C-alpha cells in the first residue's frame, strides 16, 4: 500500500501524499515532540519534515522503509532547529499522561514539592530535563532506541550513520543521563534500550 501511495505522491498526486501524511503524522510529530520538548515546535517541525518529504519524494529509492526515511528527515529538521536554539538556556518540557494528554513538566523548584505531587511525575520531570540537556544527535539516538524501540541497524538507517556510531552515541547519552540524574538526586540508571517488542538489537 505504502509503495503505491509513494509512487503516486512522487508523481504529484496530492491525495496520495495526504494519505501518507495521515498514516505517518503521529509518529513524526511524536519524534519531534520528544526531540524538542515543545508541542508548538513539534507541530511546526513535523510540518516542515513533511514539506521536505513532499519535495524529496522523487529521490526516494525504496532502499529503506518509508518510515525510516521519514525519521531521517524529521531528525535532521529537529537537529537543525535545536542547534539554532542552542544558546537558549531552557526548553519547555512536556510528557503524555495516562490519558494520553500532553502535560507540561514542572521545572525544579528550591521549595519542597507539594504533598500531592506524584513521585512518578517528579521522576519524569527529572528524566525529561536531563534528556533536554543532551546533544541533539545523542538525544535522537536515545529516543529512537529507548522510546521507539528501534534496533541499532534501524537507527543507523534513520540517522544515516554507521551502527558503531549509533552505539557510541547511545552509550555516551546514557552516561551523561546518569551523571545529570545523580545531580538531581535520582540515581536510577537511564532506561534500558531493550526493544519493546523483544526484537534483537
């Protein structure tokens, strides 16, 4: 189905491209959200990624899955954006709660946490803030591995770097996460990179 839609879209069929957008909009947006921490930025960047996809479909050669190709485009768009924002000290952070609603994560405050503040939310906040401090390439690799459950080979294809580089980025990302979390008092190690579906690395 995807191949037919891709070929039709590459030939200029806007309806076919709209169908592709509908199928892949959510994972592209989610990747952009995890990379930037901002719903507004994620929306803008996912739209930019699809615009690049529309313009570049004629160059798609089916040597990688369409989702991997889109991940590569989206990752590049987000990394470019994050580099432009590197001088900014903070990035708004959000997470998805149990009801699949986006909630803003509280920034650390010197005063004690409110009694009704859930411990899980505090931990999520610390992890998200530490994640936001990673270099864009490290953050991207860790997100694709830990959150999206991609194999090293899939991440290599999505980021257009060798598998060895992917493993190195993830290892360095985990180590930096451990150091950052230790400073906040959360000594838990970075999440395991084991694939959610149980596939091999």
